[in-house]
C-alpha cells in the first residue's frame, strides 16, 4: 500500500472510533446510578435508565438486568406488575423499581431511599427540604397541586412526576404526556 492509502485507512479508523464512541455515549444519556446530569432541560423520561432498563424495554430485558444480574447492595423482589429494588442493608421498603405493563416497562420510579445510589440532579431532588427547593433545581412544573400535606409536581413535557410528602420524595418517569 502506498502512503495515500495508509492515510485514508487511518482516517477511516479514526472516524469510525469517534462516531462509534459518540453512539455509545448517546445510548443512555442519563443512567440514574452513573451519570452526573445537572441540566434539568436535558432530562427526558425516554432517555432515563435504571441499571440499564429504559421505558419501553421488554419485560425480559428488565427481568434479566434487575433480577438475574446481581446489583451490589440491592435486593430485587417482584410484586404484582412491579420489580422492586430494596436496599439490601435495610430492606424496609422499595427504593426504586419499574412497572411492567403489556410486556414492557411503562414506569420507572425512585424515592429518597435511593438517594445514596442516584447521581446528578436527582440526588438533590430526593434530598430536598421543600417543594420550593425542587422548583429551584428543576424550574416551575407544567402542572401540579400543593397543599398542607405536600405537593405533586408534574413536568409533563419531560415525563417526570414528583410527589413531595414531607421527608418522602418520589420521582416517577413515564411517557411524556399532558397534565
């Protein structure tokens, strides 16, 4: 091979490596247990994953990743249509999980028990002291309700629903919809 052919070959390999890496990093932009996403506008429920499980994934994939794969410090149980993740140290209640409907994942949820495992913006959301703290992090919700018991904040365009009940904070990721 002449010099020109070698240059073309090396450039092709370089482009393949760059675009291949871009595709890999773009596959799951917000893995709840790994990525430090801090921009609230960058979060969309369709791009959120819980230990590799995303909305719309088949039930078999969710079962393999959450039940068959051993996750350090996590105990998994199935209850009805839910795969529930419990803190193996203190399994008092679920800290995260997914709902399986019609053979697919249609809901991912996390709560304040999961704060030690979650990364990025949602660690701050789960440890918030008030609904106003959450609004400072995520911005004004699309719709919701607030009373003396707590608040429901629906970021409908992003597919994120937050239930704030005193020290209990629950975050649900579902297909984006209306209020």
